[in-house]
């Protein structure tokens, strides 16, 4: 895979993660169980942000196709499926997540 044209660290590569909620109204009508799982999901990605892996993440409130979005920075592509598989929302089956390589341009 070609290296990104990002910042000062040529060893890091970037990916865009896209998570799909179970319904378009999910952010407005979560059950208590779903909300609990989503709080764990947020905590999980905040931890990844503190580790320098998740550069940015959050919900995209497109009325017809809401989704979660994250831009992550990793050393190799093999890390990405593991990060996704350990996400509490993915484990619970709430947020199937796909990922794509990204040629990120980051000012550091």
C-alpha cells in the first residue's frame, strides 16, 4: 500500500472508518441498553484518541443517512480490523463498520 502524504511521520497510515447505526433515528431514540453501549463506544474511541490513534471521530447527522465517522492513524492496515472488532458498538451488533485507506494531509 502506498504511503500517505501526511505529516512528519511517514511510517503512519490513515483510514476512514464509517459506522452505520441500526436506524436513521438512532441518535434520537436509543433504548437504555443502546445508550449504555454507545457510551462504552465513545469511551473506547476517546481512549484511542488519547493514544494518538483516532485523530477525530463522531456522528455525522445527515438526516437521510446518519453514520459515525472516524479518521485513524496506524502503523499498518492489519491494526484496523482489530480496532473495529474491539469496539463495543460493533461487538453488540449496533454499528457495523467499514474502513477505507485515506491519503490524509495533516498539519502537525
